[in-house]
């Protein structure tokens, strides 16, 4: 007797039932590779399978837009900088090639051009009756990287004064820039032929074969560009640079406090994105053999943004998917839907339905996508998953033998390089005024090397402000900060990290969406050197540095025993509160500091956790660190500090061993308040 | 025409444009002052407001520029159109806030602004797809009465538009400075949590700000139509850019700044368009915008510096 | 059968747990504030005092336990309603509306009221309490000194004609002389019939005017009793200076 329909298993089809167990045979990583392999094969075979020239052309355009989306993804997705004028760089790349390889610019010939003619970049052109002119025909393959660099240059030039602006204001100035560029293009017809468009742009040629007007070679070129830039994006994402960008995106202030030079990295992101767009511009204009300003206006910037938002900000595969979906929509789906609507219109006799052209509604769909995605799925279709490479066998062995209290942290420069005599930290008359309020007033403080000093005092007494002044998050109104004898007053946070000052924050500033391991790796940023190029190429030096960084990160995490090590690939926001506090300390340790400033490290911890951390802080001193901590749990302060400094109303009112200070009249009065006059 | 005449004419034009930009900038800055949101959709609410006004006038039987009214019928028609567009735009603004923006209120970063870009696109394309891309002849019942000041021409409609705009601005000022809800709005803009502790319903204040701001945008839409005798789906974009720059120039979040900025940009546009070619006006205005944000982000009168928080 | 005709306490916290984020800030705290009293809540930094204020005003909701006003639970009520029922705040660091005038700030205190006559009368009473305010009523609040701002903040709260005045660290940032002045005013207001709940770090000052007090440490009430008793009790000092560990 057959089973009732409702009881049968849910395999949708005979094929699905057969393939499913097969798919589950493969481990996740291999499954991924197979999927990518199949997709690549399909992409390569595409023009052979499809005969419609229009479809291949649309696919080639889709490749161009996918590259744009990848480029914007670096700016918006990785680094968190909203750029609403991205099409400007697209335009720059296009017009640079357009001017360098077309009949647009034809200055009069002179001998000065001869060397360029020998290089094959220009040639002398003769027209009857007029003096000879220069014909520019720089090779497409040469211009591809050159215009990318030129676009990057514009990006960085624009970025220098503007990247310090807050998110939505940065978006507005980029919008402005994105509008100015096509207008300038339109208004300088001598260079660009204005609204009529560049003419006679020379298509690329490979080994004597000119690409001409057939779409297929452009499609393969586009596909190659997409593949290249997917590769570059993935490499960047999983590198020191990528982590620094994510840190900036998560919490800029904390990123700076962990040693990241924010200005340089933002410029790098902005410039890289611009370079991608510039290269695409060159490709696109070579394919169309013309360029008009209309091709580069605000709607184009929005379209690329929609691709990124739809696919997933920060997700490399996601934005490629987003680009593909939008191109499919625009070129095929909407046409088909229009035809169905026409048919329906004929059926029901609706004139409007018969005339509707849904392809025109693509921009409406963009708007709807933006709103729906922001409201309901901000992470996009394929969220940027934080994949952390699992520990390999060697690393697992390393982790198992270390750990727990008392582990020695190698390479933490304890004695090495310490100039004799100078205290670790010294402030002289350090002050900070806000309007009329003196948050910190004339603090003279000395912290000897290897000391653990507690900073205590009632609410609002200036302790955190003092920390901010010492770590560069705030600029003093007066006085000096000396670190190991050198004047570091007012230096930017990342420079102080390089010198060896690290800190944690009162209100926890972890990079919530990054994993435990990644948070700590960000701490290593200041001690590593890999740049963007190294990140992409991964020569042995870079790989060695990355391995060393990971080893160091694991050592640092091992200080907290088995609290954090089992959770390496968990996002930081998923940890318990106490573990988040520990992670922040680990992250600060990763910067290899000499001086560690802890701002209320035990806040929110129960007594047992507090005791454990107090012991760990003690052992950090054994490993060579000097520690300054703000702490409210005065029993902790009593136990572990060598001495305490008491703040009240921005001034130092007492200093000495905790046991003594506790009985100081002024201190008691600061905490408990002055007794009433007629009490 | 002598140079003086040309200048005077451009000043007259500039003041008319300025009045319109001031109204637009006011609505925009009102919302920004309370929730610190750059609302792109505002400028397409303005565009829709001009369509609302157009439809009201068409319903009243005004055809193009051929129906001319005077005296009470004129006043009545204009007041009805103003009321219609202010009400319609205000409601539109409230709907947008409620559906698309309130859920984004606590999301940090630029997500809310991106949502407003989406809404802006939706409004823009709804008009494009239903009404079409053609410019619409705007029904204008105002008689053509001109005065000659030397070589320059001053039109009655310009005087009417200035007056109407100034009245609206004065009413807004009175409301914000002297009414109970207006003061609650100020309080909310200055310290939202303290306002809540005084018993202010912050959600309602935000709705009110959106309603008033959008209503002003609608009024600006009517001004546009009466001034230019046309409207189209594109007007939000061009006027929006200028109004936005005006708000930033005057100091974002500052009501006086929006008015000052609006008139300044109007004058810059008309005089600048005279001195340089018109096709460079957009570039000039965008450059002003960028320059202010880079060099003096608080603008002329504002206090909310858009630096990194 | 005798039915107790004693009115319920004006404000009561019963075993309240409150979380801020996922940090548990208040742990099963209980307070009682009776009509006509001045009750102070003391404690060092990070003890949970501010969260208590936020809980009273509904800016933070308790995860368990109950907050009662005049015997009725108010956990679900919005802030505006609580103010309307007679609880007025003097927030930490004053939180005046800096770009509004003194008068406008005072008027904002009466925002939930609809009786212009009563409001005008209360305004006069505030001017009586702080005579200098009358002359400065058109001055922008942001331009006042710290002490003056504190007076305006108190006046603003009084404009709600509250039954219960909740003050969050009124002594913060003020010179000792001003602190005394402020506490004298608190005593005077109480003398006129307003119940006062003061959250304060300055234990000595607060205990000198209060009837009763509670001491918070790490979110738990570790001491409570008559102010006179607390004042002489060394345990308060120990609690502040961390010598006393809460039994947990």
C-alpha cells in the first residue's frame, strides 16, 4: 500500500533527490569550490551557447558593472565610506582613454611629438591642405592601468580634505564631486566633444586582431577583469589592510586607538575604489567606442550602490550577484514582463497595459530595492560572512601548550630598549578645558617603568579625560605628556600606539562584527607592514608576517586561558560581557605596548571574574608591562596597585599607597562629600 | 540695458528664486535639526507638491495662462492651491516618515540616508511613469502686471510670491519660537532625552516636523509652478541641489540660516548665471557645497558641525 | 476589622532588576519613599544610581520586579504619563535647553499641564524661591553658570507641580558653597510639601538633609536606614571606599 501523499519526503524532484546526498558528501569548502568552478565554466561557455549578439553584449556590460560594484564595495562595504559620486571615477577613466586613443585631440604636429611616435603612442597624420596633426592612439592595454592610476590619483586628491567628514556629509560631498565631473565633461567640448560624445575611440587590439564591434571579445575581456578584481578583493579582504578597513568601518575611534592610520587607510580605500572604476571606464568606452556625459551621471552612481546594497555591503560574491541580478532585470526580465503585460492587456482590453514599458521602470525598482533592503535586510542577499581560517594542526598544537595565568608572552619588550632613568610616562601640568570648565587641571603625574598605578576618584573627576589626553584621543589645552622621556603631547593615537602606548575603553569599543581573532589581529596592525600590494600578491614575506601575526595573536589570547581561545571565530558581539572586557584587553596587548592604560577593566564583572582579572593584570606586570588603570572597585585597587593617584574635579588631590590614601581626609571628603557646615 | 539694469533684474530674479529655495531649505533643516537625518526625499516631495498644486488649480478650472483672475477669485484660487499642496505634501511627508524612516531611527550610520535616496527615487519614478517626462504647463491665474524700474522689469507675480513666502516664513518663525509645540520642537532638537523627561512625545514631534517641513516643500512647489509656468518630474533634482546647498550654507539645523542661505543661493544663481554661462551654475553651486563642508561645516549661522562624532 | 488607612508609599521599588544593554545594573533593589520625606540614594561610581533614575522615568524598563507610584505599577507607562501623574526630574548635569531662555526652560517643565492659571501661579512661586531668576528670565540658559543652571533645573521641575521630585546628583560640578545653597533649597522645597528622592554621590551633604537613605554598591542595596544613623555609621565610608564587600 503506498503512503499517503502528505507523508512522502519533501524532495522536490527526482533529480533533487539524487543530487542532494551527493552534495552532502562533500565538505563545505569543497562544495564552495565546485560551485565556483561550475559558475566559471558556465560563464566561459556562455557566448558559445548563446547566439543572440544582444545578449552577449548585455553580458559584457554586466561584467563592467560587476567590476564597478566590486570597486564601490571596497569603499562602502569594506571601509564604510558612503560614496554617492562613484560614477565620477568611471567617467575619468573613460575620458582619459577616450582622449588618449581617439580623434578628439589633434594638436598640430611638431618635432616634440617624435619620441612618442617612436614609442607607438601617437602618429603623424596628414590631411590635404592643412598642417599635419598628432593622432593619439595609445594602446588600450597600456591605458588600462594608467587610467586606473589617474582615477586613483583624483580619488586621493579629492579625499584628502574630505575623508575626515562624518558619514552622511562625506556622502554629500562625493555626490557633489560625482555631479561636477560629467558637467565639466559636457562643458569642455574641446577636450571631450561635450554632449555629442567622443567619437572614433579606438577599440583594443590583441596581437593584431582588433576587437571591433563584435561583443564576444569584450565579454571575455570583461570576464577576465571581473575575475581579476574578485581575486584582488578577496585577497584584500583577508589581509592586514582589509581588517584595518573593517575596523574603521566598525568603530573609527577604536581603530585609531589600535594603531591604524585612519587617514592613510581611508585614502587607500577611496583610491582603490577609484582605480577599479577608472579601469572599467576605459574598458567601457573602448567597447562603445564613444563616451557621453550622460553615461556617468548620478543615476549610474545610484545603480552601482543598489548593486552593492542588494548583494551585501562588504560581500565580494554578494555584489557580483547584485550586479548580475540588476543586469538580468534590466536586459531580460523586464522586457519579458513587459511582453506578458502586453499580452494581458490585449486579453483584458487595457490600453495602458498594452503600452507599458517596464524597462523604463528600472529606476523605480532601484528605489524600491534600496528601501526594502534597508528596512528588512540590511546585510544584503549574501551577507559578508566573517570567515576565519580554522586553526591548522600546527597552530592547534601551539595553542594547547600555552595558556592560563603565568604564560610568558614572548617578544613583549620588557627591558630591551628602555632608556635608563626616564620614567615610563610623565605628565607635566596637563590640562584640558572645555569652554569654562576645567576637566583636567594641571596634572603632574609620574609612572615608573613596571609599576601598576591606580587612578581613582569620584564621577566626573577627569580620569577618562586624562586617559584621552595621554592616548591622543583628545588634545590638551596645556601641559605636556612625556613618554620614555620624549615629548608626545598631542600626537595622533596611532603614532602613540607605535611608540608603545595602548588602552582599553570604559564603554567597550570592540569591533562587534569581527571575530575574536580578527579583533586581536587588528591590534597587531601597528607592528606589521604589509601594504595593499603585498596583500594582493602575498609573497613569502607577507605570508610569513601573517603567520607570525596569527601566532602572536594566539599567544595573547592564551593569557586568558580557555576563555577566549575556544571562541576564535565567534563575532565579538556574541561574547559574554566579561569575555568582551577580556577581549578588549587582549586586543590592546596585541599592539605590543610598554604602557597599558585600562579604563575600568572589571566593570560589570562579578567578584570571581574580578579576582581572576586582577591576577591576570598582576601577571602582565611580570611580563614587563607598565600599567595605569582607572578602577572603581577599590578592593581591586587595594590589592594590585603599587600606589594610587586620586583625582577630584580635575585635579590630583592625593597620591600614595592605597592603604594610606584610603584614610586621607581629602580623599574621604572627595568621595563622601564635604560635611554640611552646620552639621 | 545698462549694467545696473541687468544687475537689478538679476537681483529681482534672484530674490524670487531665493524665496523658493528658502522655503525648501527650511523644511529640510527643520527635520535635520531634530533627527539629524539628510532627507533626500524632501526634494521630490517638493516636486510632487507642485503637481498637487497644479491639480488643484486645474480642478478649479484654471487653464494654462489663459484663465486670468483678479481680486477675490484670484486670492481664493491661490489660497486653495496653497492649502491643497501643503496638506497633500504634509501628509506625504508623514507617510514617508512613518513607513520608511521611523524603523531606521536607531540604526547608526548612513542606512537611513540611503533609505531616503530610495524613497526619493520612488517618488521621482512614480511621476515619470504615470504622468510622463513632458513638462507640464502650469495653470497660472495671475494677471501679468509689470512695472519698469529703469531697464529692469518687476512682475506682479514676483511680488505676490515674495509676500507669500515671507508670510509663510514668518508664520513658521512664530510657530517655532512662540507656540507650545514649537518650543517642544526646539527642546527636542537641543536635547532629546531631556525633552522626553519633560513629557514631550518625541515621536509626535518628529511627525510634526516632517509634516511642517513637507508642507513648506509643497508651498515651494506652488511657488515654482507660478514662477516658471511649468513643472515636471525633474524639478526636485535641480532645485533640491540648490536648496540643500542653501541649508548647508546657512548652517544646517538653523532656521534663520536656511532663510539666509536660500536667498544667498538664489542671488548667486541668478547673478552668477549672468556673469558666467548658465551651464556652469551647477558646478558653482556644488563647489560652494563642497567648500563649506570642508572649510566651514557649521555654515554661516549654524552650530551643528558635521565633523566626525 | 481594622483596615489600614495609611496611604501607600509615594514611590516604591520592589525587587527591581534592571539591565542596561546586557549588563545587569540593578539587582533586586527595593526602595520606599513616603509622602513628605527626603530620601537619598547614595553610592560610588557605577553603583546603579543613574539607572535608578532612568527606571523611575521609564527611559529604561525593569526586567523583573515592580515600580509603584502611589501604589500603582507604572512600569508600562510612558514618560509623559509619569510626569503628568506628578513625578518631575532634575536630571544629572542639569540638561537644560541651552538655546532657549530661562523662562522657556521653566515653561517646558510645565509641558504636560493644561492650566494656565496654575502654571502662572507656580512660576511666581519659583521666582520667589530663586529671586534672581526673574531678572534673568530672558537670558539664554546655556550662558548661565553651573550653579545658576542647577537652580533653573530645579525650578523647571517644580513647574510640573510634582508630588515627587527626583534629583540626580544635584551637587555635581558645583563648588561647596553652591552645594550648600542647593541643599538648603531642597530642604525648603520639602518644607512646602514636596516629597524628594535624591540620588547623590556626596553622602555627607545628602545625609544632612535627608530623613532616610539607601546605599547602593554594584547594583545592590547594602545599607539602609535613618539618615542620622547612616551619618555616624562608618559602614557608609567603607562602602564607598570599597572595604565592604556585599554579601552575594
